[in-house]
C-alpha cells in the first residue's frame, strides 16, 4: 500500500493577515491600521451626529436621546482634519466663515498701517529695564 500523500492546503487568512502579507514594512502596516482606526472613529462620530439631529420613528422602540453634540462634533472635525479636510467656507467678501481674512485684505491692512502709524511697539520680557534719555552731546 502506498502511503497517502498529504497536500498542504493554504491557510485562509483574515483581513489583517492579507494586509500583513501585502505590506512587509511595519511602519506601513501601522499607517494602514491608523487609517482604519481614524475611519472607524469618523464613521462612529458621523453616526452619532446624525442620530442627534434626526428623529427616529417610534416603531423602532429606541427612546429619544438628549445629548449635546458639541464633543462629538469636535471629534468629527478633528478626525476630518487628519485627512486634510477643512470645514471653513468662503463668504461673499472673500472672508472665511470662521472670521479669517483673505491675503489681499491682509496686504491692504499692512500697507495702511505702515502709512498711518510709523511707530513700533517693543515688548520686553525681562525686568528691570530702565529707559532714559542720553545726556551726551554729539560733536
């Protein structure tokens, strides 16, 4: 009798095993894991924010939650910022909704300030400082 030849069947790998197989560098693996964690937090905070602003039908039997969405909104915008998304919108006059001003407006303000007030303010952080006129005459 011939002994049966056992063939090695490839092990089924989970999603993490597949990622580990494709990306050998541990820093890249951590970057991918970091992205998935941030995406999870983004989906979670977006879901909580959505539930804070919609009214669920009574047929679901879920009681209405009274929560302050400020913290969740700050988490949401913080995670969006890690992906490079900014939430400020441009207004009608070139200003942003957050109160910022455009580059052209800033240049005009600097030019006017230099013409109208040719003085400089110096703030000194060390003490004591004595300011007095120089008594010596120039010859």
